[in-house]
């Protein structure tokens, strides 16, 4: 079972992303202790969907193994790319363990070792969000969507960052357009954040939505 938790107010693509391995990290039923709130009415939206039954450990292994293989193939197996991949893996693990601040250190190290990874490091954007570093997080997610214009999740996370900075209305005006998502639930979620709406229309009977 995978989960996104977000609090909002009513006031050439990466092959790793195409493989949908982001579920292993950003949607892994993990929630750092940091909380972010807006000043007006809050809506807590939990988005659930079931993937093939597997353990968190196996999901993380799958994601990091794919990352290693892809970065190695893109760079000819250079040492800097391998070291960057290791740093990303450490960052992902630190996030899972709740050490969000140190995870950013590892993601930044990965970028220093292999700058080409920056526009694909949506993991870094999540860590920045939970550290209240919303401007940097928004920039990271915008870079990600620029590289992969069909990235629904990162468009939403960019909105969440910018809503904290500019307010909901301005964040909606700046909302990143992405291509149609083949997952019906994610398309509904995208439109709800983009245009406003009732979370109950996405999950009418879900107990986590009050």
C-alpha cells in the first residue's frame, strides 16, 4: 500500500521515473516528523493505491538497483556516476529513517558528483519540502517536470511548495501543466489540486479524509 500525505489550504523524461519507481520512495507510507501547515482552512488528503504485495525493503532495493543501472549506462560506468548513485541511495535511506536534513546533504553530494542528476532528483524535492525549504523544493520539482512533462506527482508537489510561499491562489496560477496521466485516480488528484475541489470526490468513503 502506498500513501501520499499532503496538507493544503483552500486560500527528455527520466527512465527511472518512467519505470514508476518513485512509488518506492515518495509513496511508501513514510512520513517524516516535520509538519507543514498553511494559515487558512486545511485539508488533509491521503492518496492510496495498491501495488503488487511486497515489503518496503524489497521496494527500496528495486528502486536503488534500477537507479544504479540507469546512471551507469548513461555515463559509461564512470566512477563519479557510481558514487553519485551511492549518495542517492544513502539519501533515500536516510529519508526513510527520518533523517531528512542529512538526506539533503547526500542528494546535494550526488549533484556535485554528477550534475546531470539534478533535474531528476525528485527525492531531494520531497526532503526540501519536509524541511520547510519550499523555494528550493519548488525549484527542484519544476526542474523535474521540465525534464519529464508528464510527471503528475511532481507538479502537485511543486504546487504544495509554492502554496506555502505565495498562497493557494497564486500557486494555482503558476500550476505546472502536465500531460494526461493514465492512472485515473492521479488524474482526479491532479485536477483537484489544480482547480480546487472536495477530496471526498476522489475517495468518497476513505476514513482518513475528514
